[in-house]
C-alpha cells in the first residue's frame, strides 16, 4: 500500500494528464448514456383544408397564410425542444386524420422532422369538406395507433364546411383524448378571402360564395382534375368572395366538450411556454448528454496538476515573510 502511494505521489502529474486525456476521449466517443426519464412526445397535426390558405397571419410583418404560419410555429416548437423530446406529424382533412411521421427523437432527427413540416400543404388533402368534430374522433384513433402516450397539438382555424348543425354534429362524450389534446387556433377573427389554386398550385383568384353554398370553400375532391383545369371558378368581385375567420369560440366549445385545452397560436414566449409546460407523456429510455461532465472533470484534472506548485509557492512566500 505504501509503495502504491509513493508511486502515485511520484507520478501524480502523469496520472492527472492521462485521466484528463481519457475524459476528453469519452466526451468525444461516448457523449451520452441511456437513461429512463420522463419525456415529452408531441403529435403535431395540421389542418390542410383550403381555408388554411387565407392570408391573415404575419411573419416578420409579412402577410402569410394560416398554413404557412402553422409550419412556422411547428418548426419553432421542434427547434426549441430539448434533446429527448419526440415528435410525430399528421394532417387533418375532411373528417379524418392521417399520420405522416412516427415519433422521432428531436436531436437525432431534427432535419427529418422539420423537412416533413416544410412539406405540409393543401394538396395533401384527399377531400375538401372540413368536419372538425368528426376529425376529433379520427384523431383519437390515430392517437391510439401510436402505441405510446403523446400530447396532440391540433393546429386549425376551426372553419368547418359545411357548417356544423344538429344533423351532422357528433356525440363526442366517449372521447378519452381530452387531457392529451390542445387545439391551437390559427388565423384572426377578421373575415378574410380564401385564395383558390388550381391543381398545379397556381393561385387563380379567390373562392366564390356560390361555390361555398354547396359544401364549403374546401369542398373540391382534388383527385378529380376536371374540377381544376384549365382553371377553377373564382370570385368575379370582392363582394363575391367567400370569407373565412378563426372560429375561436367554436374551438373553445369543442375543447370544453371533450375536456381538451385551447390556445391561440402565436410567436410569443407565452405560447411556447404553454407547449413546453405540458405534462411529460411517458417514461422513455433515451439518450442523456453527459459530455459536459466529462469535460468538466477533465478540466479539473488539468487544474489539479498545478496545485502542488501553488502550495510550494505559498510555503516559500510564508517563509520569506517570517524570515
């Protein structure tokens, strides 16, 4: 034991340097460890009906569509979430919800998640009618198919076509999704014209009121090119435009019916705090970064090599002072 202590004492600097190098190597090659921890798992759902093309939101003081603003908010949520957070992406159209992306960990798959969000557009819709109450039931089925608990953020303007009435209203009393669902309202309460595009995504004008009288400003079955070529009918004057707005009161009522929550989507700290403040969805085994620990310990090892010299200098100074 004494020999070992003498060996360590005579080679302490070498040992400290070797320890520092070893810790630096671990920081490079093993920066994470696997830990079971409480994590967030978000399912981001975007309403892709054509009313979401109405341009009543702003990014950097430039008017943008509700769908563009939805993409902007989604990407900000993803980019500001800590490692270990999981995201999946889905879309809502007509009366159904489709899952586009299964849950992926944000730091390892940031490019994949943001690229999926960047490609969200109205042409993804398989049918035009927008029946949000039906979509809630479909969302519950998609939620169950994930096989892991998640927090669903449903971005929509709440503008249904055809309008909700007693004959088509869904009984949502059996939906158990409420505590895991938050509606995110997109748009303003000012009535705005809805741009109309042809099948090549070329803007040709605004949806006319006459088209909306049948089944809504989002009612075209997009797989039928005869509806859009060479160009679909558009409003011939401003007063003939179909007008859409954020139906926040309806979204609040729908949220109350299923015990969900509602928040206006906005590029503000309050909105992002609301999102990050949601309860963790589940316990996952995920990567936990400990590079900082390795680097800190390595730095301490390097500092420790100077301690004997500092002690010696203090002893010399003390003796000179006394002498």
